[in-house]
């Protein structure tokens, strides 16, 4: 239901804002503002996205929970889509999602509403890799084929000197 309301309300808000702003400053300045916000938004999304990607890589390399960097990356991606959509309302929401404090507050609000459930099975139910006893010395793994006596009588193989 909320999605339907958003699909109806957002275009109405955008049209109303275009009429208001266009009436005050004119058509061409209004279109120029929309173009400038799209270009500026693209640049900001790129820089913020690279920072979020670096944080995600860092969380993977440090073996930390990657949930927060993933959510920040998704919000930055959503902000980019909003900034590329022509309109003042979508630009305002998109630019606000590029502010780290706003993203952090949105993350906390989302996290408070989401319940994560997990399960863990007892260890004996997991198939274990067979335990090999420790070996002394070097281990050389190789393959072999048996040679018939007929092949052996043909002479040297070329791998050895006679």
C-alpha cells in the first residue's frame, strides 16, 4: 500500500514544485538547476560509493559483519537513482541520503525494525573433513602408470642418458 501511495504522491509533489519554482525563476533556470543537480549528484554518488566500497572490503578483510557497509552502499545507490530522476523533491531526498549521519540514522531505524533469525546445528551433524595424522618429512603427490614389458624393450625413453 505504501508503495502505491509513493508512486502517486511523488510525481504530484514534483509537478507542483516544478510549477512553483518555474513560476518564480522561469523555465530555463529551472531546467538548468535540474541538470546541475544531476551532474553534481553523479559525482557525489561516485565518491561516496567508492568510500562505501572501501569500507565493505575492509569489513571482509577484518572478518567483521558487512551489514552496515552493504546498507550504506544500497542507500548511496538509491540516492544516485533519486538524483538522476528529474525533480526537486527527489533531489532533496537523494542529497540527504549522501550525508553519512542521515544514512546512519536510517540504518539504525531499519535495523530496529528488522529481526534476524538464525539457526545452528550441532557440530556432530556437520560433515567433517577427514582428519589425517601429521606426517613426518615431505609428501610428494603424483600419478603413475604401469608399463608393459613390450614397451620396456623398445629402448631408452630419452629421459635418461645411456
